[in-house]
C-alpha cells in the first residue's frame, strides 16, 4: 500500500497561553496533493421526525435540529477536516493507527463524525458526546481518500470552545478523552493521552485486559496500551512534528494570537506546513474564541493549499452570513465517482474558482517571481487589514453582525488580484 499521509496538526491556546484572554484554535489539513478542499457554510436547520441523513458512505438518523456550521472539507466527502459552529465550537481531526484493527467495510468516516459533532453539539464536551455515541453505534471506517486503492484509519480529535478543550482519541469503537482547561496543547497523528484520562469508553480497560495489552495492575496508560507495536512510518515521522509544534506553542505561550497561530501553521522547517511527496497542506484554519460571550467568534480559512502561499480570510456567523460559492466545488450528483459502485473508478474536476485562480497564480510566480511576489505582498496586506478589522470586533468596537459578507468579499477580492 502507498505510504499514508501524515494528515494534520491541531493546536489550541487557552488563557494564560493566549495574549488577550481568547481561546485560539489552529489546524493544518495535510491530504493528497491534488485533492481540493472547499469551504462551505450550512445554516441551522430543523428536520422532520424520522428523517435520515446521507453521510459520505452510510445513512444514519437525522437530528431534529442542527446548528449552523462552516466547514473546510475535501470536496468529495460529506464530512470535514475542520470547522466551527455558531455556538463557538471548533473541531479538527487527524489520522491515527492503533492496535485495534481498522474494520472492513463502510461506516462513518472520522470526518463525518467531526461534522456531526459540530452540527449537534453546543459545547466542546457536548460535541465529544455526540461523536463517541455515534462512534459506538455506527463504528468508523471506509475509504479515506479519493482513490480505488483501499485506505482507512482511526481518528483523533481536538474539540474546543470558549472555555475549554478536549483531546479525543479513538481505537475502533473504543475511546479516551482528556480535558484541557488552560495553557497550550497540540496533537499530531499519534496517541498522546497517557494516564490523564478525563472520560473513557466504559469497556476500554476490560477490552485491553482481555486482549492481554494491560495487566490490570500497572496504571492504565492509553497511548502505551493502544499504540501499535509497528506504527506506519508517517506516524513515526509525526512525532517530530508534534515536538516541533509543542516547541513553537511553548515559545509563544502567554502571547498567542491569531497572527501567531497563522505563523505556526505556515512554519515549513518544522514540517507543520507540509510539502512532501504526494501530500501537502491542502487547507488551513484559525479561530479566535473570546471568553466574553457577547463578542463573536471569528474563524479564518485559506480554502487553498499551502498557507505559506495563501491568505487567511475571516468568517463570522451572523444572520446575514453569505455563502461564498466561489470556494464551493462543483456537484456531480449520482454521477459522482464517490456515489457509484464500485467507488472511485474515475476522477472529476472538483476545483472551485478560488482554487483555480490560486493555482494559476502559483504557476505565474514560478515563471515571473517578481510579479508573483508583488501580488502576494498585496494579498498579505489584505490579510493584515482584515486582522485589524477583526481586532476591532473582538474589542467590541464593531458589531459582528455587520461582517456576514466579509468572507465572501475577501474571496472575491483575492480572485480579482490573481486575475
């Protein structure tokens, strides 16, 4: 099997790690290089009793009410790599391999579980409960990339709200979670929860003991008990990214802002901004969650690969939030290769308008570096201007409900600059 992607790094800074008493969330999504990531907005919706929901591969019962969400997601799947809801909850996920075998057949993808947690959970802890309940009921599994060659994995999650964060790590239908109340924390494609377990599957320890992985006498250490004896090479390489990310967070501890989190996600020497072989950082997200509930949460998305050569554009939930259709990929309905059986036997062009413009600009930068540098300098100025506007919002000087079109406007402006 081809070497799996080292898909993702997630970060959170809670006071006193953050400068302005905000919770700062950040994530890079590392996926196959040619995969398109879109940013989609879905308003809060009521659903009739007995309704069903079509996830990436399976149907499940729909909730009566779903929250508004904004998602950064591989265009071919229903689920998402990262996103936020209108209650100030953010979630990111990562691939992980464990002693528990990956179940054959199709179930919920980890990315489906992430979106379901956001659509149904009004806090980080509530989203965690949504995910673990659905995990135990439906399991996790299925093809994790747009390719006929089988490839699947288990998942870890970082769930964040205005007051706390949770690290959730899974092994099949089993799971353990750790609550983070202050300071900085990162995760990176490996099990990290040791003995500091805040919540767990009720049969977690009995299963580990029955399989001979834990003797029942030593302190129960989740990562030691469930980490594979021969982990994939990419999982081993992720240890360096995990260490590098932790060092960057610790270096900025006490002064983490949105700008600092963006700089961490753009860091190539650490490998956090990934550009290796067939995989790269295909989308990035940073969120600012004020402790003051009267202030809006602000979420920044690139919607394009490589944050070192992309700009972060702010999204604020409001009654007038405008979907930015130019970062939403084409839809192919029943003719989509992901919907046909057998799946993934052909490819379709999923590029959205911003993706096409961005890729064209990168090609131009290679042929005329001076022109590309000039365009990128202007775009970074645009990003800085947006950050200044957002700072005013987070100080309560500008109403957040006036910014429902900001993401739409920034996407439109970015495309015009590329042209």
